């Protein structure tokens, strides 16, 4: 674990040297990585310039988005055809010639938890319950600080009543998911296999900003030195399994633009 890895943009030449002549396979988070965090999920728009860079990269190397967002929501927000999309932290995968869902049998449990959460949190101003097919996010960014412990208590009570679900956290949110050994890291490894990208000619690169992205960083690190790269978008020191960093979504887009230029040069 490191606290602030070197900048993949400031040390771009060193970064590209670490690719060792292998073709990148890009796995990108959305919120906080290419779209700035917003008060409500629907307001977190990816800039057109970043979208154009992603479109350009998709013609140069494999590109996938791996996000906590619902799959259809993620696809609509990115709005680039021909990519692989993994929604709900990888429980819902879709791409050209690819369709996989993990945890379908847990949807009824999520339905029950969704109703219970809305009952418990309906009177707490600012608490937002966001239902996805394979997860429920409880956003607390707009909740007054004195009220946030009430939200946490309510979420824990719902989880205790639904043992087939588990609670995870992120930036100003709680999330309920199927209680399965599945996360962004396992989803990335599954995509590498499904897309035929496990070979030595490919270098998986994952960009993310949050604790849930650490699962992907650890999964790539577990492939051994030189077999995967994690880049955390972070505005200050924090423990991370990533080996590189970028400061914010604008810098992440600039890095991807430079990577596209480098790949285009052959």
C-alpha cells in the first residue's frame, strides 16, 4: 500500500515504458474518475472532451467501463457505442458479443430491502435511495451532518434483516449488494478472460477513484509484477493498492488523451 503514487501524467514517459510494448486494455470507473462528483447521480456528466477521448481510444485498444451505476444508466451517461460496460460493480456485464449477470437470484432480496429503506429514510431530508438492478445505493451527500448517524443506523438495520445482502461504502454513500464473492476486481478478471485479453501481449490498466476500485487494483496486482496497472484518481494521500495516480477527472481525461496520442503514433 502507498499513500500517494507517482503521477501517470507528470511521469508519462516512465508510465509508457512500464507497458513493455504491450497493448493497453483500459478499464475505467465513471463517477469521480471521468465525471466530477455531483450532488445527485444524474448530475454527474462526463465532459464532451473526455467522451471524445474515450471514443478515440476505443479504436486503438480495448475499453471497458466498470462502475457502481446501474448498467443502463452507465451506458446512457457514457454514450459511446461499441464498448464493454459493467454496471452494479460488475454484477451486470454487457458488450459486443457479451452478456453476463451475476446474482440474479438476489433481486427479490434487494426488492424487500429497497422498500424497507424508503420507509425508514423517507423523513430524513437529503437521504437519497437509488435502486439499481443488482444493488441499492443510499446517498448521504445532501444529508445534514447531525442526521447522518440516523441514516447509518437505518441501513445497518435493513442489512441485519436481509442476511443475503451485504453493505459496502464509498464517498458519501452506503451500498447494499448480493452477499457474494464478487466485486469490481473479480469483474475485471472475468472480462479479461471473456474478451481473450489474458495473454502477455495485453496490459490491463484500471482507473478509479474510490474504495470499491481498490478491489480492481488488488486484483491486477495479484496477477504479478508487470501484469496489470492501477491508477487512482485522488486529490491527496490515501492508502491505495494502485501504483500510479492522477489528481482529478480533468487530469484523468488529459492522461487518456495523451495515451491516445501515444498509441496513435504506433
